[in-house]
C-alpha cells in the first residue's frame, strides 16, 4: 500500500526513519533489509521467504531483477500504523521509496493476509524499480493486487462494492480511498473488474502490457492510448462504469 508524497507524509517518513534507527541493525540478505523488533521466532525468516517467492514470480514474468535495496520495517504494535502514518488498522502495510512498513507479523497472520500483504509490498517495490518510478501509485496498487489474485488463481471478478465510484479521479485518489476500509475495499473490487473489462474489450493485460510500456519510458497515459486508442478517463467513465452498473 502506498500514498502520494506530500508534506504530511514527509513528516511521517521522518518519524519512521527515526523508528528504523531505534531498531538497530537489520536482518540482511541480498537486497532485503528487514528491520524488526518482532520477538516471535521464525517471523523474520518467514518474511524473507515470502519476499523471495514473490521475487521469483515477478522476475520470471518480466525477466527483470531490481537493483535497489528493499527495506522492510516491521512495526511492533498495530497502533503504530495510525500514530506514524495516520492510517487505519485495515491497512496492513505502507510503502514508499523502496521501503515498506508492515503491521506486526502476528497481526497479519491472525487476519490471514500475511502472504498477500508481502506479495503486494514486494510488487510495489518491483514496479517502481522496473518502471524507474514511472508508475502512478494507484496503478501500482491495482496491478500489484490483481497480479496477486491472478497468480493465486483467485477470482478477478468479485462482487460489486457497496461504495460506488462515479469518476476516474475518485477511483485513482488512493490517499482519499485509504481513509476508509469501505472505500479501500471498493478500490480493490473495481480494480479486479476493471482488469477483466479491459482485457475482454481490448485484449490488453493491464498488469503486464502497460508496465512493460512504462519500462520502455512511456507514461501510463501514452501506454493506454496506444493500446486502446482512447484515454483512461473515457474508458473508465464512459465504458467501464456503465458495464459494471449493468452487472
């Protein structure tokens, strides 16, 4: 999970950096640096194992291996996500600039979301590196989530959410969507449906074709126009939303 950079987030990152220094030397293997105050045996090793599995899948799919180091900071209490980043407890992790801040591992295990959270956080890191930070945060979030569902063989056509987006700018406002569990769930549901719609209508796999275009230096907007002949806004508002409403 990631947010666009603003002054408030800069303050949060400064505080989080101080937190990392407090933790001391990280567990280190290759490009992965795991900073943890987790006292439960085996949790740090489990995190590393899941990150390596995600890397194997994504590097095989895109024939690319990131060069940047990836810092994973495991928080010691669920409350720290809110006190440090202003995010509710429904947010399992926060990503920015090749760093991910995770809720306590035992909390993620209890919610049965540890594997999903770690895959998505690794995917954020991967897509930032692969596109040279050319991937908008909302699209990174959508691709990372849908790619996880696809790899796990889970349905990409979920039930429509109770919250309704009426415009593209609402859907892509990740900072606003993250403020409520209902809006965030709606973002994920719409993401899954939008992937299915785009593939059916235009024969384009959003989470592979468009990142590859951005890897070559094209913007997301340019990539969409080249793939579909239309803007993302037209596709989302004039085609996708009526299609979804009819389901």
